C-alpha cells in the first residue's frame, strides 16, 4: 500500500537546484533508506517528504496519513534546557496529550529501553550518544505511523549504536514505517532488515525504476 | 566626607521625606517596567511568529525609538496633556499616572527591541523541532518564552534600570511636586541645585542600592529555578 508518491519534484534554494525531478513511491510498513554522497540532497528530500519544506515544483501525494502521524528525528537535534524526561514530555504536550498520559507514555518508554539512569538528568549532563537516544525517544513517544530519521548512526559509539539499532528493529516489528537517511552502509547491513534503497547523486535519483 | 556621612545618616535614620520619594520612585518605575514588559511581549511575540508586509520597517522604527530622548517624550506628553492639549480634559498633567505613561513609552521600544532579538534567535534555534511537532502558535510561544526566561528577566531589569534612572520626561510631566510627583532622580536634580548635596547623595546611594538589591533578587530567583531543572 502506497504512503507517499512524489511526482517530478524539484526543490530550489537561492536559485540553486537541490532536488531535480524526483519520482518516487514509498510504501506502508518497512524501511526505506535514502543514500548518496554528501550534498546529494538526502536531508532535503527527507524534510520535503515529511512536510517541513515545500517543493518548488512537482507534487507530493500523501495517502492515509495525517501530519500528526509522523515524526522526525533530526541529524543535529535541538533540545530544551531541561531534563531528559521533560524534553520527551514537551513533545507530548505539544501533540496534545494530557499530563497523565504523558507520564504513562514516558515511563513505559524508559522502562522498555532501560533508561532509568537518564530520566532526571539535565541535557547538559548527557553525552552526545545519549542525546541522540533522547532525540529518537522524543519522536517515538509521539507514536508515529511513519518515522523520518536523519543519519541515525551520527556521533554514536558502539553501545549507543546497538541501542539505536534495537529501537529501530523494535519499531519495524511494530509495523511502523521508517524512512531513513544515511551514508553508513554497515549500520544498514547490521539492521538485517529488508529495505528499499533510494540513491541520490547531485539532487537526482539514480536508481529510478 | 561629611556629606557622605550625612547622606548615610539620612538613610539609616529612615528620614520619612526621603523614603516617601524612594517608594514613589519604585512604584512609578516598577509599574512602568511591568506594563511595558507585558505589552512588549505581546508585540514581540507577534513580530517573531508572524510574517507580514512591513515587518522589517516596523523593527527599524522600534529600534530607532530606543534612542528616543526622554525629554522629547516628556515634551510631547506635556503638549498632549496640558490644558490646551487634546487630552487636557483628563487632568493628568503633574500626576504620577502620567509619569508612569512617560516611562512606559521610553522603556517599551527598549524591551521590544531586546526581547525580539532573544525570542527570534530562540525561535530560529528551535524552528525545525517545533515545526515537526505541528503544534499551535500558543504552544510555540509558551516554549520559546519559557526557554528565554533568563534573558527576558535581564531585559526586564534593563527596562527597570532605564525607568529608575530617567529624569527628563518625569520632571516635565510630573513637575517634581513634593509628596505627589517627586521621585529620586528629579529630587537629586532639585537638591543639587539647592546645594543640599547630602540629601542628593542619600538618594543617589539609595538608587544604587536598589539596583544592587533587585539584581541580587533576580540572581537568587534564577538560581533557585535553574536548580529545579
């Protein structure tokens, strides 16, 4: 079942063509991976499919999906100057969850991924890897149908990389669609999961079917 | 040195005349700073969150008004509220209410301009994250105000400091009337011209002490709050 259809999408920034005539279908469930060299437009394409930016030309069709049913994990996430717990709570507050619901969701996530030791830590006391985990959990807490993930293996040591892999695998097993940008082939291979590869080069899709 | 001792004596002995002036000063300036902070936050929030034609021109005008001379503000208010002015019927000239309005007008562009920089930077920093949550403007505003609370407190203090130290406008619209509109700065001007240097110095010391006390208070509040995070 189709979730997104991109029809001849182009994206310009300051008269510079970042994406050129992209045609693409993304199906429900499973993993789609956008790969390509630096500056090939991977993150721009991810943001465009999510809806953070509008295409300059072409059309993006979304099927059976409201905006609230997707969430985005950024390559360089920003955080509020509060605790690990509060940062997740804030995302849930913005999505309209009640205080009671927020506490239940966060405690369940923290228990599920065994992160009790991070719960009350201020973000300034978290390592780069722990911040990446927080960024992922903040998006997962929103219970998305589609998760957009920009460079999941960025700045991660081996332990946190395994943690992120296990969270991704658990999301995929829950039938959540993941659209991911990465240049880390090994990370994808280690996930050991069938995926659709979308290869970009200089703003063009080079494995168009 | 005698003047300095006499000035301290006036303060320590709780000279009623002196404290009446200090309290009125605090009341007028704190009222003006609170009022302009509330209005400034509303205007700044709109400027940060909304795109509209003439936004840059609006900011340019507000920034220019930061350097508005207080005596000009006082003069304009005087013309408006004097008996022959269009607002003369309100009978507000030489009242503390008009002094609050004068200080409000002087402080408002300063608070808008400074808080716009702070809130806009915070908004830009959190922009992608907040947009990805597809949340309401109210929740976005609440987030950026909360995240900028320390900087906004300092801006409030800057506004209060500006109001407390202002003399040009309040002397014109207040008239420096004893027991009615005499505040610290106008009183310092008067006492200096009369040669009552000890009284003038007492008020000067009080002004500095108030600034230190308010800053200490804000510092303590900030620390208590940050420890809770």
